[in-house]
C-alpha cells in the first residue's frame, strides 16, 4: 500500500485531543501556555503570591504596605513519543486516526507522564487529616478534608481531590448502601464518584507512596533554639524556611513530603488570627541527613510567622500569620508517619494551588511539522515527521515540554481514612 498521510496539523490536533481525554490531574490544576519560556531565560517563570491585609480600627487610615511574594517554576520536562510508518500507513482519515489504538497508546503515555509528575506536587501540602495508613471508607471520612480546607480559608469552589480505586470502591459502596436518588445514583451506577462537600472526587491509579526517612520517633528530635521565627517580608519569595533541630541520630534521614508538628505551636485562622484547636503542621520540602552531633537543618513550609510580632512589620505578619507562638527551645518534633513506613498520598486542593505550564518547542528546520495547543490545560504538542534515507524508516513523533509547581501549598491538604 502506498504511504498516505493526513496533513501535519491533523496529526498534532488528534494527539492533543487523545492526550487531554486521558488526563486526570492535568485537568484539575491551573494550566497555562507560556510562549515566552525559552532556554534564553533559563526555562523559568515567576508566579506572584497575592497580598493580605488586616481590617483597620477606627476612622484614621492606617496605611498598610502592599507585600506580594513570588515563586519560580521550571519548564524543563521534555517528553516525546514516536511511531514508525508501519503503525500508521493505513490511516486515511481523521476518524481513522482518532480510532487508532497505536495513537491512543502513545497519547496515554504522555498523559500518564503529566499526571504522575503533577502528583509529586501534592507532597508539598503541609496539612493532613485522618489516620495515616487508613483507606478512606465513607463520605464522612472524606469530608474531613473539606473542613480542613475551609479552616485554611481556601475558596469553596474549583476544588478537586484524588483517591485510590480502593477508596473509590468503598465510598461508592457506602453511598449505594444508603438512600440516594437522581443524578448521583446514575453516576454511581456508571462507576463515577459524585461531588462530595463541593469537591470533585476522582479515583486514579497514580496516587503516590511516600516513604519517610529513617529518623526516629518523637522526643528524640527537638527544636534547637527559640528564635526560629520569620517576618513575612523576609520570606515572601522563599519556598521554605530553615528549622534547626538537634538530638537526632547521625546519618538518619528526613524525606521531602514528611509532615510533622511542634509541641505547643498551634495553627491559626488566616482571617481572624484566632488559634485553632490543633497543632500547626509543617512539611519538609527537601531531603535532609542528620550530621555528627545530631544537628539537622530542615527546609520546611509554612514559614513560622506569628501575628503581632516584628515591630514595624506587625500588621503584615498578622495578615500572613501561620502559628500561634514561636517554638520553644527543645520543643518536641512529632512526625505524622512512622519511620520508613510507606503511605499513600491522597489530597484535595483548589485549582490554583498547582500550576501546570507548557511552552512551545522550536519549529524543526527540516521535514514536516505542526503545533497544537489546548487553551484549558495549556498543553502544547509539536508534531514532526521525517524519513531516514539510510534505513527507509518513516517516523512520526510528538513532543512536549512542560513544568509544574505547587505555587500555594496552603490551598491544599492531604488526607487518610479512619480506623474501624
């Protein structure tokens, strides 16, 4: 059969449509296309963090500074799939291409790569509710994460969550066991999970495991010094603060994504600054190893900011407060997970917590190529085909470059179920 190709634009569009149809996480985050991201500017973009204020008291205007932070995001994840002519030579039309199992498989490869990469961003959420190690069995257990998001003043819209297929099975079974009618019953019968507590809930095979480091139990890791507090203006562009701890065991490890609390340091309501009835949770942002003598510098989030502190920065610190008090010297650090014991990372978040950014690759200087960009997810696909005169092979390839970052970890929370 003579080789017959559709035009390059059709190959680009079909791959983009098939890829998008198989995305889960890629649809649940803030997707953007940034054509200006190039190797000349280091494949970096900068995302602004919004300012906060406190309400003034009385008639006199107490002017407050507008303090905006920022975080950087790398667009450097280059992925591609390619197919030889033997797989596509029979394609004669757009519809045939859409139905091609080879094309679907190639699109699935790219879609799963995006989803898996985005799941890594969930490790940067510092909040966790539920009992570590437990599956989520009922809507009541799931709804606790909605309460936590509301405690963090997360907007009650554009909320999504991911659970395992086992969790999804148990939640659907719990709902079907009760009286439920209308659209939700229809969804359940189609093996879908209805919206719970304004959160769109998805079951996926991409829920990741987090295996903590070898650090030991509570009461052996202590805060080193009582001066570990920040002014927001000093950390507004930083993705982490340094927490000095000691009395650890030399060589023991701490892993990125581990959540812990500090004795007597409580969370605060970000609107009223009132103390909440649970300890502030922190997350380790990068792996660390205990040095000789047991000293460790942990890179943590959120920053330790106490309202009313900082002198001239008092109003700003109150607006951005995260903690009720500064940690005391020798305050006990307690981890959510047992050392070296893996657990699944389920999470719920607002769409703007995570940003997915895709860029347009360069136009090839030879052969045939085209581009397709999705306005919803921001994903850009380059299609490129050519032939190798030495082998006679005709190759189709699809390329994409993207990056992702958790630009506001306080817009999300991780969760587990509860023991029976």
